């Protein structure tokens, strides 16, 4: 009996060992299975990534195998999905338009890309605008200037607003009357009378695209560059209508054409002729208004001044007595003045003939005199000293320049 019990006990122990071994081996197999599944998932992800890279490489290879494209300009649209284009190399071609290109959107003077082999139009290209022309657009309006900051130019402001703002804001008034709105205005007068200031106020008041350029910026070194910039300037304005183009110092390119001229003068004259063509040519300007400004209207070319290009010539004279008082009030509204200094009528006789810029300089110099004597209040004596310094100093400078001249 004892021997049988020992045999049964040994068998039970061996069964337990076998069971533990099976459990351990099963767990080992489960761990290997999980590792294999993880490895499989990793390999599947790598396979997908490799397939995407292979697809991208094949697409890039297909693009590299495509023939290069030639830039051209559309000169005419034809039926049957065809067009006449002028290639960049010179000749013109009658070409087909690819199916992926909407032929209805192609217009004359649009830039397109041609297949080098078949010369078919493969895609439409964006218009070229010189980066120098693009930066002429004022993206941030000069908010520090408004019509309320301009004194003594009520008649001039009325004419500017009638010419620039009214056609853009209320075009139906001109349609009812049956006239076309003025296309452009020329502001002329002595330096410092407020021409550029009015242009800044217009830029602040209107929601139109405001493009500012100085006439000397259109004078370029190479032949044809100035005329090209003028074309691109007006093209950009037409694409961003309503727009206002402000040409400051117009006399830099608008002076009278002479029979005897140097090569540089002839290039300036080419730029002027391109400007004349854009101002009153065959191409419709649309809602594009022109504002010109100059200190020397006497040297401008007569073709530039005729109606149809600049319909209104607005003179900016030196401010009269009432205007000078208002200009003093505008420039001193944030300054600390004593009671006597606030009576601006005391400065009328001594500022006869002074421009708005000179009055601004007088106000600034009066503040500097107050700072010099370490005072936070500007006195009447400070203004007297400032008037003497600015007005007499300006006269001495003019006399000195005339002497050297």
C-alpha cells in the first residue's frame, strides 16, 4: 500500500511539472506571437511609406520627363478651342488649347505656357509684376492724416473729393447726369502748400487701393525699363480696381520734350509717352483715378496737361490769414500754450506768405525753445523766436541759393 501511495504521489508531481511547463511554454509562444504581430505591423507601415515614396518618385520622374514649356502671350481667341499666341522667341502661332485649360477664361494679353513639341497651351500663367512696382501699393493707410487735419484748402478739397471719391462711392450720379467722371487731377503749387498731405488724406478716406510713386522712380538706366514699369503700374491698378495712383514730383518725367536731347533725355521722353498712352489710350482704365503733384507746372509737357488726361488742374496757393490761423490751431491742438500764445491772430502779420509746412516748423521750433528753457508751457515769446528763426532763416537760405546760382 505504501509503495502504491508513493507511486501515485510521484505521478501527481510529474503531472504538475508537465502542466507548469505547458503553461510557461504557452506564455512564451504568446509573447513571440505578440512580437511577430508588432513586427508585422511595423513592416506594413514601412511598406506603405515605401509605396508612397515610390509613387512620389514616379510622379517626379514623369514631371522631369515632360518637355520644357515656352512662355507666350495670347493675341487672339479662335473658335474650335484654339488661339493665336506670340511666343517669347518672337513668331506667332495658331495653337490648340489643352482640355485642362478653360478656354473661356483666356483673354488677350494673358500669359500662357506652351508645350515645346506640340505648342499647345498647357496652362495659364500669372501676369508678371515687377517687385519694385508691387511695393508701390500702400497696404497700411496713413491714419494720422484726414481731411480734418488740413486747414485753409476747402475749395481744393472739394474739387479733389468730387474727382476722386465721388465717382467711386456714388457713380450713379454721373450716370443720371449723363457725363463721364473726371479721370485725373493735377495738384500744383509752391512746396509745402499741402499737395502730398491731401493725397495722404485721400488714401485714408477711401477704401480704394492706393498706389504711390515718385516720378524719379520711373527714370531707369536701361532703355525701355521706365516704360515697362509704367505699363505694369497701370496693369496692377486695373487688376485691383477701384484704385488711385498718386504720382508725386510729376515734373521728373513730365517735362517738355525737346528736339535736342541726350540719350538719357530720350529715355525719359519714352517713359513720358508711355504714361501719355496709359492716361488716354485705347485700353479702358476702369475705376482707376490719377492724382499728379508738381511744384513746376510751367515745365510740364502740354500733352500731359490737356483735358482727358488731367481733367482738373488744382492750384494750391499759400494760405491766407484765416487759413494760417486754422493751420496753427491744427498743429497746436495737443500742445500746452499760455493764454497769450493761444491768440494766433498775433502771428498773422509776421507769417505773411508762409506755407503750411513753414507754420508746422514754427510750431515745432516754439516747442524746442520751451524745452531749452526747461518749461512745459510754450509762451508767446517762444513763438516770436520761432517765427524769426523759420521765416527769416528761410529768406536767407533763398537769398544764399540765388547768390550761388
